C-alpha cells in the first residue's frame, strides 16, 4: 500500500500544533520531520524539544529525517522525544552498519537516506538490516524544489536491488513530489511519498492526500 508522509517543513511554524493536528485529521500515514543542522544542509530547522512538544497532539507515526553531520549524537534524544523512525544519511557515516544496528536496538524503524549524487551501492551491506531507503529527489536543504528526473532511474535500480536480495525494504522519496508526478514516481518503485508544498498549499488537505495516495496506487511495481 502506498503511503503519504506530509513534511512539516512546509508548515506554518507559528501554529505548528494546529498544522500537525490538521495532518492527523487529513489522514496522513506519517508525519515527516526534517532536522537540519546548517552544516550538512544549508538550513536550520528544529530540535528534540519541538518534536517532544507536538508528540502529544497525534498518534500518527513521526518519521524523523536527520539531515546532519553528526546524527548519532542526537538519535537518543529524538527517540525520547517521540520519533517512531529515524533516517540517517549514508554520506556522513563512515560506520553505517554500526549506526544502523544502534538505531535498530533502540526499538524504532531505521532508514538510510541517499542524496541525488550518492550511488545505491553504499547500501550493499546494510540493506538486509534496514526498514527503508530514502531517495532524495532534490538536493536537500529547502522545500519547494523541482523533482530531479534522473532520480526515476535510481528508484528503479534500488527496487530491482531490493527484489534481487528478497528483502522487505520500503522506498521513500522526498523532494518535488506532486499530484502531477506521483504516479510516475510510484511506477518507478517508490512506496512512501514525502510531500510538503503540494499538501500545505492545498485548500483541502484531506482531499489532496487521498488523491495523491490514489494516483500512487494505480500502478503497483
């Protein structure tokens, strides 16, 4: 089943609690939370106290994406704050397997994110241990960017790798996902779709989430 994960990066942070509540009522499958440190990506967002503050508002799983140079310094704090899954970037972890196993041992789902120029072969020896791969379909750091078309081939290559290894790993995509391209991205092999601008700019968020899910589900890989 295809799932939609609205990104609160596109929300109105002056009323973040209301925004999270609206996503719950709109039927979001996950709430995607981008944590940016101003070093790994050229932007700053939020920390564990904000995640903790909004955790009581909803039971929708928190999908926390650590876009940071030193993610392992903060894993425990985000789990305590209420993260249901933690995604870390392969680019900053020389001991990726160790990081993956550490997060797994904490009892939450673990994902590995790849920037557009990062090849999928970095996953060769961790794919059996993770729950999800996040393919960045824009260069990370800011919302509202256009989807990079060449990422379709990357998604398909990853899906083929997952099938060949006979493992149950989801493919999440983040960046430039819209009602116009979600079917194509889904057909390439993606399962979970992070969407910010497309959902938060919609006059009816529930309707937009439902339409995106329906379009993504038309053609299973």
